[in-house]
C-alpha cells in the first residue's frame, strides 16, 4: 500500500510557517504520511533545519503568494494563481497528492477546493 501524500498549505494561517511546518512533520512521523509543504521555500527550509526530519518524506513546493484573512476569498482565488492554497490544490488535481490541508481562511479553502475539485453531488 502506498503512503498517503498530503499537500499542506504552509504559508496561510496565524502561525505560518513556523507552527504549521513543525506540527506537520510531527504528524507525518506519528501517522506515517508523505508531505509536500507549499509556501515560502526559505521559511519552510529554515523551520525544517531546526529539527531532525531526515527520516521523513517531506518536500517543499514554492508558492509566492498568500491570501490574507482580511481579503475577499472569492476575488483572491479567482484573480491570483500562485497562492499557496491554489498551488496545494493543483497538486491534488494533477494526482501528485491525496489530500490538501490548510490552516488559512476557511472561505478561501472552501472556494479553492470548489473551483479545483467541484462539488459533491447531493442525492435527491
């Protein structure tokens, strides 16, 4: 069985990248999954260098932009392509990840997911 691969939006949220990277690699170790950390390469690399992570399957995927909490999520998702949440979602749609995790703006995560993956049909 293949190891589950999660694309983590490491640039969004109140404590990005510090807490997100630290907690992600702890989770990867505890639950044995692969991770692509999406965001600021240098910030992620710095956080990873502070801990022993050689035993983990961690990758860094650069994303140059982030959608902030005070922005209109629909407008931001539509107008900007290099945000960390959109880059993470693209990994899933291209088959390079099994799931996406974000600690950013809930509305942004929802809109990014809907525009990348579509909705779930509801039986009538």
